C-alpha cells in the first residue's frame, strides 16, 4: 500500500478536532428549544448524518458510472467504500431519529416519509453487499455492483416521492402534537447546524478514503496470495 | 428505418420463443397462478380478512399476490436460459443485447398479466366487489410493466451469483417499493370510485417507473451479461 | 418551560458517537489485519 497521503492525515486530524468542537458548540452555545428541551440538540448531528449518508450513496452511484466507463478497479473501491460508510451514516440517522421521536412523538417509530425512505435505503444497500458476496470474480463484483449502485440511486427519489404522496393523501392517524416537532431556527442554531453539516461531510470523505485504502490493500493481498 | 425494424423483430423473436416454451411446457404460468391464489388464502387467514373487504385491502392483496407470483416467473425466465446453456446461444447471436432484455421483459409482462386477468374475477368473487373495470386493468398493465422490467433487469443480475434465484426478492422488493405503492394506491382509488384527477400523480409515477426501468434495461443489460 | 429531555439527549449523542466509534474500530482492525497479511506475503514470496 502506498504511504499515507498528507491530505488524509489532515482530514484525520481535522475530524478529530472538529467533532468535539461541534459537539461543544451544540451542547453549550445553542439555545435550548422552547418546547422539546435538550433532546432537540440531537437534531444537528441527526440531519448531518442523514445528509452524509445520502451523499455517500449518490457518490457511490457516480463512482459506479466511473467504473463502467473506465473499467478501472479504483472506481469500484470508491463505490464500495462510499456505500459501506453511507450505510453507517444511515444507521446513525435512523437510530438518533428514533431517540428523538420517543419523547417528542411518544413512539420509537413513525411511518414518516423521510424515516421510511432512509430505512428502505438501508435495506437496498444491505442487498448490495449480499449481491457482491455471491459473485466470484472481482471483475463481476465491480461490474454488477456498479449497475446495482446506479439503479438504486435512481430509485431513491421515486421512493421518497411515493411515500411522501402516500402520507399526504392519507388521513393522519396518529397526531404528532406541536406540528410534528417543527421549530424555527435562531441564527445560533443555524450556525451550529451548518458547522455540523460541514463536519459530517468531512468525516464522510475521511472514512471513505480510509475504507478505499483498505480495499486497495485487500486486493493487493489477494493478488499476491 | 431498417435497423429499427430488425431490432423490433429480434425482440419479437425472443418474446415468441419464451411464449412457445411456456405454451409447450405450461410450467410457468400455472405455478404462478396457484402461488398467487395461495398467497391470497394465506393473507386471508393471517390477517383475518372479512368478505366485505375495503377497496384498500383488496387492491393491496391483489398487488402483493401479483408481485410474489411474478417473482417466480422472473426467476424462471432467466434460469431456463441458464439450464441448458441456452444463454450462451442467445449471447452468441449477433443481436443487440438490450433486445434480449426487451424480449424477456415483454414475455414476463405477458405472463404476469395473464395471471392478473385470471385473478381479477376470482377477487371479484371472493370479496364481493366488481374488479373487472377498464381503469383498473389499465393500472395493472402499467404497474406490471414497470415491475417486470425492473424484475428482468435484476433477475439477470441475481442469476450470476452463487445463490442464484434466491437473491432476486432481496434485490427486487426494496427497489420495487415505489411501483407497489403507486399501483396499490391508484387501484384503491379506482375501486372506491375516485376521479382520475385525484389519482393522476400515482399514474404519472407509474409511467415514470416504466420509462426509468426500461431505460435502465436498455443501458445496462449489455453490461450485465458480458463475460 | 421546555420538556425535561436531558437523558434522551445524552442517549442520542452516545448512540451517534458510539456507532461511529464502532465503525472506526472495525476499519482499524481490518486494516491492521490486512497489513499483517501483507507483511507475511512479502516475507515468503511464493
């Protein structure tokens, strides 16, 4: 494996500094929301994680297209890495959302469009790994994985749109109190929100890069063995 | 114009071949049909459904049984080619591979629609509700077209894995969710007598799915089959 | 008066950082294992 690039080291250090910094900013410098109380603060990392996950999946689709065009294995490593890290961020978004929903909506799970779409996306991309594990050659894994990653990312808007439409047409069965936990953000909240978004995007890049290097290393090992 | 006609002819030949195989063996559609009926019975007891079923439940049940039954047909249409290495013959033929996709997709569409046509009167009988309406049939055609084109694409993917056909439902069901939601909702609307204006977003969503998944087949089928 | 949801907040951040940490750990372990394997490969290159 090639030596660790300086830029990656910079990403590592920045992530290690900025995550605690963002956490401190959120915990001590953002106002406590009037109705929901402290639990609302989970929101900053929750949305950022969902954003990073989505970004990872989109990137995986783009990298898949890159593989199909160039047929270079490096694109496949990127696609695979982005999906794995995207899955982790998606899981974080779902879990933190559930913890927020429990006191606010009085239930762990709501069949809300965003929540349901995220859960379906997790299932779609779990299937990606099942598909890969069933294929024998790295070439087939890369080629079919790329096709699947592209088709999957294409259906995500359709899924989201269909579930949202489903919800708006149906009568609301469980009323969720206080406009479903909607609130207005103050300038300080906005600042913390955008910093969290930036930090999680950086973290996504950092983790994907590390996972990519692992894929490279594993491939080299296999070729030598 | 000539290449187009040749392309369409290739599609037709593949579809015709599949239909002939089915006609001679009669091993696909009957299995699909019996399976669909079994799903209806299972759900009937598992969910304790009453005969005075609401339109929403009837359309949901119809689509779930169709989707399950269609999976069998999709797997079969690809594994048939695999069995006697017939796929190699198909691949050796000097034709555009996307034509194979459309041919297979159309034959799968035809088989699932056949099952649906037989299911409709049965549903009308079981749940005391006339389901033989033209708008509903139109929605079934659209929904099945979207579902089988996505299914044909993914069946070609899953057949190449070691687990073979076991994988197809795992790949297909989550990706087919928008199709199923749109199909169930528009069928429910038709059955409960809603105006088209209330349903049009669902119908447009179905049309979008048909276009998108057929475009995906056109673009990627060649890539999926190359060895 | 905001609702008293301090415990939920702590649980939320614990889960977020916990999942991240577990993933980073699996990455570190997998990378280390791959490196060991690589060194072994280079020592007996047959």
